[in-house]
């Protein structure tokens, strides 16, 4: 999974949840901002998608938009679904929960994609008390705040892992939770 330093193609990462209107758009905006702050905006492309097609073309949920706006993140978004063939274009897939992990691993098996490139986003936060980012859909604003906090807490670990595993030459380490 490591890239040689001479490779110029950006690392492609997608954050995935169920409908691509709550958790994954928040994760996308957080990671875009954090990679930019780390000086890596030109080396990494962050997108998001959902496992289902219920909201394709819709903007982010009002709760996601509100929490992003309150914290100074952009709110532009159009939901999309991730399909098995889409995996070939990605270097890392970050999923919100174990259900998404199962779905994406099935997709990976269908198309011969390396399932080690699919990871729970909270596994990058050593202080996380759970592997899952709970779905705030239809819940109070406080739950969207919790989701944002979880995703912000995972961001430094994602950046460090991408630097180590995808932006430097050397053997691929698959010891990450």
C-alpha cells in the first residue's frame, strides 16, 4: 500500500456511512480541513459516499450542516453511493461502523480490492471507547456534536497513518487495528 516518494498522484480516501448525509459528509469536511492544516491538501483527495442510494444527489442532513457551520467547516455536499467498482479508485476507505465494514468487505471481495484498505475511522483514535460512530440521523443536535467530536479526534491518527503508510516508501504495515 505504500507509495514511492516520486509518485505524484494524490492519495484518494473516501469516508463512508449509510446514506452519505450525516456522518460521512462530516468526516469528509473534517479530514479535508485537517489535511490542509497539515500541509497535505495537494497530496490527498477526500470524498464521501453512502452504502445505500436513498439520498443520492441530496445535500447533507440539516443537523450535519448545522454542526459543520457552527464549527467553521464548509457545508457544500451532494450525496453519492459507493459501488464495488468505485473501490478501485481508492487508496483508503474509512467507514463509520461495523455494518459498513461488512458491506464494503463484501464489495471488496467482489472486485478483488484489498480489504485491508477498509478501516473503521474510530480505530485511528486511541481514546475511542467504541469502534462505531453512531448514526445521528433524526436525533438531537447534541448527537451531531458528538459525531463531529469523534471524527475530529480520529483525524490526527488518520493523517499520521496516511503519512506513514501511503506517502512514504517502505513495506506496508497492516498492524493497525
